[in-house]
C-alpha cells in the first residue's frame, strides 16, 4: 500500500498524501519518519484536505516532525468553513 500511496502522493493526490503520512507515522512499509509525516500532512492541508488539515494541527500541537507552535495550531483549529473539503464529500 505504501508504494501505491507514494505514487499517487507524488502526483499531488491529497488522500494519498494522508495515507502515506500514516504509513510513515506507524512504520508500515517504510521506516518511521515524523518529518515526512508532517510534510505530507502539510501538502494535503494546503490543498484543503480536512484530514491533512487536522493532522497537521496535531503535529504542530505535539511537535511531531515540526517545532511545536501553539499560534499555528490555534489558527489551524479555528472553524474553517467550506474551504476545507471533507474526505467523504470531496
């Protein structure tokens, strides 16, 4: 699965970027890498992907792969409205 996620993530697919981030997070099919986890969630979040947005906020809140940043965490966790797409509704 990680190989397929990587192919799609490299083409800019936000769902795949989140899936690949999970693989890196749990060491499934590749070594555990928190820096890559945060980078992939950021790429998905920048495309308006709700899961990427939320998980990037979690990374920033806990300092996973990025420096802990309370200000940026608060910004990400504010209500975002329709700009962020749900996974189900795309």
